[in-house]
C-alpha cells in the first residue's frame, strides 16, 4: 500500500516540524513555500516547556542549544543609557522575559528543514491557489505547477495565511492588539552587549537583541493612532515606514538615532501590526490549520514557536493514532485548544501598558520597572513563586514512534 500523502503550506517552523513527525509516522510529505528560497532571517524565538520537550523527542536539542543566541537576559534602559532594571535568564523571581532557549527563527527553520530534507519534498517559489475536496482526497491548484491530489492538506503559512482563506474564508479572525512592530537586522558595535536592551519612548519601544552572527536584531514597536487599521502597515513601502518611525521617535533619546540611521541601510526591514488569530475551528474536511495560521498568540507572548512545534507533534500523533482522519482532527483540537486559549489570554492592558504614548506614561513605567528590579521586590516575587500556584503547563501525549 503506498504511503499517504500530505501537502503543507509554509516552510518556516510549523510546516517542517509537521513534515518531520508525519514522516516518522510513514507519510510522504510535500512542503510548498511562496518565497523563492528558505527564509533564514527573522528575530529571536523562544522554546519553552513542552516545546523544548518536542525538540528533545526529535533528537534536535543539542543542535538547537548550540544555535542559542547567547542572550543573557533583559535590561531596561533610560534615555541616557542608564540601566533601570536587569532580569537575567532563569531569574528566580520569574520576571525575566528571556527564555531558557533563544534561537533565531531562521536558524531553527534551517535545522528543521535539514532534518526533513531526505523525507520531504520542498517546493520554493510557489503557492496554493485553490483547493477542491472530493472522493476522500484534496486537489490543490498551484500558481506554478500542475494540479495534484493529496490525502491531507495543512495551512501552516503564518498569521496572514493565504491558504487559510481558500476554505475558511473570513471565519478565523485576526484580532489587532493596537501595536505595530518593525523588525530588522543592524550592525553590532563595540558598545553593544549580550543583553536584550529595552528602551521605552512616548509612543513605543526600541529593543536591541544579540544574535550569534555578529549583528543585532532590532524591534521597534509603535502604538497605533486611533482609527489606524491593521492593514495600513502592509500598504507602506520600506521608505515610508522608515519616515514614519523618524517622525514618531525624533529626539527620543538613548540610541534611537543610531537605530533609525541603521534602518536606512537594511534590506530585511519588515513591519506588521501585532495580532492574534482566533479560529472557531481548525479543520474543514481534509484541510487543517496549524501554528500561527490557526492560533497565533502574538510575539508579545513569546509562545508562538512553542505552540507551533507542539501543535505539529500532536496533529501528527493524532493522525497516526486514528484510522479516520476526522477523528484525528477532532482529537488534535480537543487536546490543543484548551492550552491555546490559556496561552492567548492577555493580562489586562497588555500590550498597550508597555507602550505608553505620553511622557508622563513613560516616566511612570520607568519608575515601575525600577521598583520591579529592586532586591526587595525581586525577593518577594521569588518567594511568591515558591508558594503560589504554578503556571498552567501542557502534558505532551505519548505517541508511537515518538
């Protein structure tokens, strides 16, 4: 009997991770990616808890840890560069936002693609343009290749998934969080460190994060003006985005001028309004949603990569555990959705509380950061973590061949 076949849209994290596990369970997989080649850029991504366990079960933990960015923790800095508070990785108070494992998105994608290159066909520079389901299969039409039938199709092509819209239409909702982020890679200078340096200015934030390639990954966030829409960022050219950031943060202090100047010379500048994907269902017939296409939690939470690799593991495991695909997809959603909903639940005021728009608001936030970083508050927070209820975790199911 020939192996069952799966078509996966998206060659970032979720797609190759699913290809790995489906291959382990005997499927033949094809990954289609609209980019002309593997996108090796991108910012830091976290692997936490169950996500790291999945990487361990894949036999990739050693390689992932070897590609760690080396980030020591987060420093909140003031307009003259003074350190307001410092939270190292693994801080006992639980206030550090640097994960145990920090790896660049592109580095992780390369590892996953390399681990599946012998068992998966990767097609770059193409995309799915339509899907038709009949006779127990799904037929995909491509922009640059002949139609082809598959037993299963998965949309794992990100928050703005084009594949998702082919069958689910407007049913999934992308909820804007009211903050736009601009990402880029800039040169590292002698004054830069291995700390994630975070600076608040009226209207947004500047972050400089180390990588292992001798450069810095910069993130500039901007609080949206009233009435500003999510797709406005998609309409701007890179030069228009640069001009907008200069108008917004002129004279903001710290190293903002240096960052804005450096953005003039980058070729990987990318802007997007941060959002969450809320989908009432993650499958329709023989087509399923995975990762950010199904349940993007937003970069503010730092759990998107963990949800992607765990979701891939569970989806493939449920498929391997059921003879009927419908039952498998129901199992995938039954196991994952409660955890996803907990992860997506934001504290009141987030993310705008971290992006005040007035000088007074920034001053109050800096004062709060100083207090949070004081030895007394850190000690109390540590004790509360020891006696309090632990944060909800996810228990990985056990599957054959895993």
